[in-house]
């Protein structure tokens, strides 16, 4: 009896999977447009950040209140970004490796990991120079 119910359950699951509608063309278009919008909006955000930062520094210089930023702040920022990138990239690498095995999807985790390692190496090398 147990065997028949298992076979019936498997048959029902196969029927459900076959009845599942394929993704529509509109859904495929939306899925392909979302990353493009992310890149465009991110680039716009960066542009305005640099523009406003430039104008702020210009006004501070004009007012005589500008103070030069030392390399120490850049070093600490690179350490922070390096640790965050490595901490995000390492679990992604392990997850993609476990799910997909060795494939191109593994780059989704390896790239942030190595960018993070690069920032950490920059921090260590610039520290020795001081």
C-alpha cells in the first residue's frame, strides 16, 4: 500500500511539473532589464556623488576651511571594503561551488573575494610604506 501511494504521489508531482506554465516573454524582458537599470542608476548615483563632492570641496577651499585628507583615511576605508568584499565573496563562492560545482557561476563569488583580498593587500602594503 505504501508503494502505491508513493508512486501516485510521484505521478501527481510529474503532472504538476508538466502543467507549470513557461515564463512569458514579458517576464523575460523584465528580468533582462532589471540589471541594466541597476547599472544605469548606480552610475548616475556615482556621478552625482562625485559632482557634489567636487562642489563641496570647491566651496570649502573658497571659504578657507578645507583640510587635506591624509592617506590614513583611504587606508582604513580600503581595509573596511576589503573585509566586507571578502566576507561576502567567500560564502558566495562556497554556495556556488556546492550548488553548481566548478562552472562560470563560481566567478560570482570569486570576483568579490579577490577584490576584497586586493584591498586588504593594499592596506598591508601601504602600512609598511609609512
